[in-house]
C-alpha cells in the first residue's frame, strides 16, 4: 500500500473545494431547491464509498471517506435547511410610492419576495 498518499491528496483537495461552498451557504443563508438533488447524489455516493471501505476493512479508505461523509452530510443539511427556510418564507415585501400629479395621484407598488 505504498500509494495511499494519492487518496490523502484527493481528500485534501476535496476538503479545500468544500470549505468555500460551506462558507458561502452560511454567509448567504440562501439555496434553491434545484441544487438539492445534486447534494443527495453526492451524499449517497459517499455513503456507498464509506460502506465499501468498512466492509473491506480498509483503514486508508475509512480514514479518508469518513471526513468526506461528514462534509457531504453537513453540506446536505445546510442546503436542505436553507431551501426549507426560504420556501416557508413566502411573505412578500411591498413598497408603495404615490406621486401627486395635476390630474390624479399615481401609485406604484413594488413587490419583492426576498
């Protein structure tokens, strides 16, 4: 097993790629439902990979897929929370402006869902 360093490098790169996504999700607190199936597929794939490592008792794979599973689970839960939170928040923000003209007042109403 002299090539175990390759999976360690892959895991390191995977973690480096995930950190900005987790930070952006936390900072923006926004996600749409169209990104959720991607997270489900990634999580299921990681579960299969970790299961394979555990069933074969391969310590190198277990030690590398465990943090990936944790990151995938955190990303999935964050994305799910923000999708559910944003879908349940359907109260529109309405702003009205009335302008008085010589003939009649004009009212402009702007509705935003954010």
